[in-house]
């Protein structure tokens, strides 16, 4: 006869370790996020957006790509998810000031961008919005 009471703690401990090992293995074998890079047409920019382009290149392009086209570190901002009806201009200010918890993409959290002032973010937003319009991304109401 098998003593079930005596083996129950061993079963729980073994089950706990097996579950932990399975979680670690699944994370170890998950593929790295693939770069979501989009083709971006470059419009003639306004003066404010031209300054925003320089600021974007110095502060954002290492993750969000040349012309906001995306990289393996960050998503493209020239994507319908970032249309003004889903991500308002205020969302860009909040992202720069506070960072962003990963929610749309598999790139991880975006850190705060404390080196960028509110005025500079305004110019960056103008640049991104002009790129978006030139690439067919316009306001669409966000419906949940």
C-alpha cells in the first residue's frame, strides 16, 4: 500500500520545480521580437517639423528608426496604431515624461526621455504627425 499523505508534499515540490523549469525554458526559447519596419515617404516638412526631425533623430531614432519607421528595439510611429484618434499628442508627451509600459508591441517598456523638454516634444510630435499624414495615417476615432 502506498502512503499518499507522505508523498503529497514531494509531489507538490516536484510539481512546483517542474512548473518553474517549464517557465524558464519557454522564456529562453522565445524568439526575439522581429523588427517591424515600414517604408516611409518623406514629405516636405514645415519649419517646426524640420526642427522636430533633428530632435527625433537625436533622441528617438535609435529605437523608433529613421523616419519613425521602426527597428528591432521599438515600433514604427508611422503606423495606424499611432493615429491621433488612438494616440493623441498628449500620449507622446506622457511617453517622454513618464515612459511607457509595453502594451501594443513586444519590445519591452519605453524608458523616460528626461533629456527632452516639452517644447522639444511638441516639435517631435509635429514631425511625426506630418510624416503620418504624408503616409496616409490620419485621425480615426478609437473604439474599444
